[in-house]
C-alpha cells in the first residue's frame, strides 16, 4: 500500500477543536449532555443489564449495526439561504463554499466548494451533533466538475467528505490519536492507479489509536475493498457511509469499530477492526459534512470544484429502520421491484389506515382455527366470542 508523509497537514490547518468555537457559550450555559452523563456515571446502575447480555460490568459495547436510529435528518438545501445555517467551517475560506443552482442533483440548490489552483483549502464544513453519536449512517450525492484534474503528483489525493469526526487535535494533522483527543474517518478521491484526468478512485483515510493516516485505497489490492469503482468527472454519485465506534472494556479500546461505504447502492468497502476511542463520554462522533481539501504538502494544479446534494443522516442507527409515514422510505432494490408498479418506494409496514382490511381479515380467518386448536390442546379455556376479535 502506498504511504504518504502527513498528507493532511498544511500551514493553514487548524485543530478541529470545539473549545475555541464554543468556549464562551459553555461558560455562560453549562449543560449536561448525554455524553457528559455517561462520563459522570449514568451507567453505574446498568451493571445488571450489561451482565445479563454477556458483556460484564467492565464493558460498554458499541451500538449494534442495523439498530433503530434516534432520528433521521434530511437537509433540503432549497430551504436555506446561507450555508452557515447548516454547517460551520473549521478550515478554508467562507467564500469558497456556496449554494449554486447549477449543477444540482435534485431540487433547485446544491453546495459548491472551490479550491483554487496552487492552494490546499477550499472549505472544511461540519454538521455538528451536540450530544455526540455512537453510530452514524450518512447519505449524500457528490460530483466533480467536468474538467477536474489531478496532475503534478502520483498519486494525488483530495478529501471530499468527513464521514465521521471526533473533534480534537488528533483528528487530523499527522498525530496518532490516544483514545481521548479526537479521531476521524474521511473519504477522498485519488489519482492512484489512474490517469491525471481520471476516471479516479476512492480512498478511505482514518485517524485511530493504532495509526494516523491509515489509508485504504478502494481498489482491488486492498484487503477491505469490495470493489474498485471509477469516479468520472461531471457525474453525480450516491455515496453512503456507516461508522460505528468501538466498544470499550475496563477503559481500554477494543478493535471492533466499523466503517462501511456504499456507492450507488453497492457495498464497496467494509472494515470492522478500528480502535477509535477509549472515552465513550467525550470522544465519540461529533461532526460530519462536505469538504474540499487538496493534498497536504502539495497543491491543486488548477481551480477545482466539488458539488454536494441530498445530505441525509441516521443518528445512532441506520436508514433501514426508518419508520413508515415519514416521507423518506427506502427505495426498492431493482431486482425486488414490481415491474407492473409505478411506485419507486416501499415501506415495511404502514399505519392502520393504510392496511388492506380484506387481506388482514383473510389472514386472521386462515390462522384462527389453528390458533384455537393449539390453545385448547394447551388447556386454555377460550372466552366466549374469542374468534370475533380476529374478524373485526
């Protein structure tokens, strides 16, 4: 695997720390967040529960993959006038990130981030979770401008998305995290194994306890890559990431943190042995969001533009468990779609008003006799009118 010397550190990079940005706010209004409660002992009474499921009182487990989310958020860029209403910037220039009407994937607005030639930074934008998350499932659309080029260095890398980031001095810049001072997982576009004008490949870059700048090029020669997708300038792509923090036992991080990527619905990367954190109170997932940062010690060869649309997030869970009726039901995979149906979305279940009462009645009638017989064999005396309950 190709190794790089501090690809993220530049003279203009600042620590992604909350302290400078919100110090006065915290002094004015101290708050007890979920993370702070965990740190100060809210789990002290949970030992019996943890022990009952086989974890032991000295272990706090990471959230299981595929769990029901606390919330699902969709950012509709058409509803906002300024990018600062959604994201805050830790690096780059506010003039480099804007809403544009062309190109867009859907609606009337997308986000454009520009990095000027002979510079590193476009902008590093963060959507922040005040209480922190243990699990984050994110979807967004991205595209590169049609004449995107990465000549001048082989390979060249450009960061396009912060999949999950815990704010702290070790979340970027070449320092190995110690388990308490930040970590990150970021998605890049790379010219490794390609021509300078593309198509390009993707790179997963992670700062974690075992390594800084742990690179996984999503190509055939990487053990965790499940595909080798090509990224063509001028084409919109559907990117999805899932990050789950590792578990912690007796204050020590376990190597079971998870990162997964999908592109256009296909799982392209899966790694389940990360040690992100030893502090589940203050060193979990703080932010995610769009970024355009070219190279590190090398600069963009020309003005480059990246575009983003349809940013959605499942907090402390996954999209698969989104409740019906929310307007964001998952798309039916092509092979499962009904060719005679014009409806492109489906829910696992609906409200009572949406239930087909005839079908429900048929099912109850088919099963009722068998149910009554089983209860009778078990010595259960059925009340009068029992069967009618299933036919109403």
